């Protein structure tokens, strides 16, 4: 029942640039900040991007985020094998008395 | 270092309750809130609710209202999540995650627990 829509998969060869989209609505992305999480296989999610485009300390600058209207995107430049993971966008949603919603998730494969 | 340590795996029968703990260390517990997020096998992430580490006020996702209770013990910097009337589709990994305490909404989660597997099976 995710309200944020992502493509199920994305792929690229090492060194390439990969972009993941996240489509929402006026009640979530349109009015609140977007965050991105990376989940490596068998591990807990890790914060990758917050407030649309900010990187926490320790996150490589290969990762960048942007937001426009009711959509957001995550770009991975200089793709590396260790970037193979699931990626989720997320935002606060003002509907249904308020809730935090995650995207459907995108599996990134490094070819 | 800053970390959240969760309790161990649980196996419960349908209709039972489960209570998962999340112990914080390395930061001022009352300056942040804790959210609970679950992930069913092979599925995506689902936010269940949030509790303030300062005031203990809560906000639950509508679909869990009446079935979930989140509490804190500031003396031990521990947060608890109890889920009642368990069903087979509650089988999931349950994560606690730290976020800034905005009082009425949540933003990014910068620290996550390692997860607690809860299996509901007869």
C-alpha cells in the first residue's frame, strides 16, 4: 500500500550513473522533505539523503538527491559494486492523520 | 558510539502479543524520538508509529491504531513496542530507528537498530 512509487529495478555497469525516481502527491512529497535509505542485503536500512538533498556525514558525494513538485530522484554517479542494494524514498504524509510513508523500493544491480 | 540494540527473535501464536525492546546508548535519549518500522519477508518498509523520548507522546499509523502501544523508560533509555492480536501477516523484521523530535511528525531516521524477527505461526 505504498503511496510513493519507485521503479522496481535499475542497473548499470561500474562507473555509470544510475537515477531512481520517486513519485508522490501533494500530501507527501509536494509539502514535505524527502529522505532516501539504502538497504544492503540482510542489513538494516541506512540513511543516505535527508531533506531532499543533504548527505549525512560519511555518505560519499557520489550519492545526490533532488526534488521537484511531487517527485524526487536519487542519483548514483560512478556506480560501484558495493552500491548493489535496495533503495527507498520516504516522506511525511499529511493524510490519514499523518504518517511516514516509504516508497515501493528499487533494487539496484551492478552489472 | 551511538547505537540502538534490540531484543532477540520471537515466535508467537496467532492472537498472542509481542513486546520488542530497543535500548539506546551514546546519545541523550530525551533529545530524540524513536520510530518503529517493519519489513515483511521480501517486502518493503512500513512505518508503524513514533514515540517522543522526551514527553513520551505517541503517534501511530492509522492501520495499527488500537493494536500497538509504544512506551519508553527514560531511566534505562529503552523504548518498547507491543503489538497485540498477532496474525500471520505480522511476521516481519521489526526495526527501531532514531529521529529528531518534532512533536507531531517525523523526518529522517539516522540511526537504526539491527532488527528483531517476529514470526507468527500456529
